[in-house]
């Protein structure tokens, strides 16, 4: 089982380990960036929707007050 490894095998194993770690590292970075982008875009969408709902609520208030003023 244990035999003296040739330099080629050492280099190949090192390259495989390094490439796997690099791929994992890059994947982690890309995943983190994509998750943060999705999170921030969702937060922005939620903020926009809440602002829009507030605007429509204000518009309704103005319309209701205008109707009441007309009645008076």
C-alpha cells in the first residue's frame, strides 16, 4: 500500500487538490455574491412596493378628503 511516490504523482495530487480547493473557493464567492445580490434586490423591491402602497394610500386619502369637501 505505502510505496515511495514519484514526483509526478505528488505534482498531480497537489494540482488536483489545489484545483478542487480553487473551484470550491470560487463557487463559494460566486454563491455569496449571487445570494447577496438577490437579497438586496428583494429588499429594494420590498421597499419600492411599500413606498408605492404608501403613495396609493395617500392618494386615496386625498380623494376621500376631496369628496368630503365637495359634500360640505
